[in-house]
C-alpha cells in the first residue's frame, strides 16, 4: 500500500529547503565531514564519540540522498511533463490499486510526489540507474575521469578519480552496516574522513554535470 504519510512528510521537508539542491547539500555534508575530523582529532567528549561517529556517516548519506531527490524534483518543476514522458515511464512503471488512487486524490498529492517518494538514493547503483536515463551512457562513469580547471588558478586541474567513487561506495556501505549494527565503534579513521570528502566531491561533480545534461536531453526530446 502507498505510504501517504511519508509522501506528505517529504513534501513538508521540501518546503523548508532552499531551491537549489547544492545549497542544501553542502552545508550539511561539510558538517558531517568536520564532525568526523573532530572525532579523529579528539575534540569530542569521549562519551559522545559513538553518537557523533554514527551521525557523521548517516548524516552524509542522508544529505546525498536529499540532493539527488531535489535534483529530480527540480527537473519536474522546470520542464513541462510532455518533455520527459519517456523518462518517467522508465523511472516509475508501478501500477496502483484503486484505493491508492483515491487516497492520492483525497490528499491532493501530485503524481510527481509519488515518483520522488519511491526512490532511495542510498547506493551508487541507485543514483546511476536513475540519472543514466537522462544521459547518454552511464552517469557515474561519465563523472569518473572528468577534469576541470580552477577559474581562479587556471594552471590547477581537478580530476575525479575511481578512488573518489570507491570512497562514496564505502560510505554508503558503512551507513548500511551502522544502521543494522548498533555495537560498531571506533568507526572514524583518516580513510573514512577522506571517503566523506570524496563523497562530497562526487556530488560536486554531479552538480557540474546534471543541470546541463538533463536540460539538453529534455529539450532534444521536445524538439524531436
């Protein structure tokens, strides 16, 4: 049965966020990485370490998931639905019981809200499967190997490496382990802090790539 309360809760949460997905993501993600560093540098009261460790990892994954949901929501808000009908069919092929449809109507729920609620961007594969629908080829594979130059220092080049992607995978996997095993402790290491920043880097790359690619793809569909 459709979880109406979850859809309404997510609607309320979206109403409290800024319009641009990255503006919501970065402050929350940076706090998680900084909290992990504070644990490693022993700047956290000892009895609070287990709580802060978990909060840093779980909070990072939550920030990532919210970012990708907000990007998808932005697409739905900016472009007429007829521009991306084929993508919607691939994104969400589920059929609903008549009682679900009645409840959707009673609660004035937009079908787009139902689609958004169905996604859980808590793995690299989940992100890749959805956003590859809007890109030519794999979305994640298009990020790895990408290079950009710093406008302020053109001689400096930033490259997104396979290690960054693997760092993101490890954070997703660690979050899953922590949710299902409350006894884990001594979680934060230098490698985990680096993985947290690599996760942020992957979202930064997404924010470079997605707006242009999604917009071009939708416009091409409209013109075809």
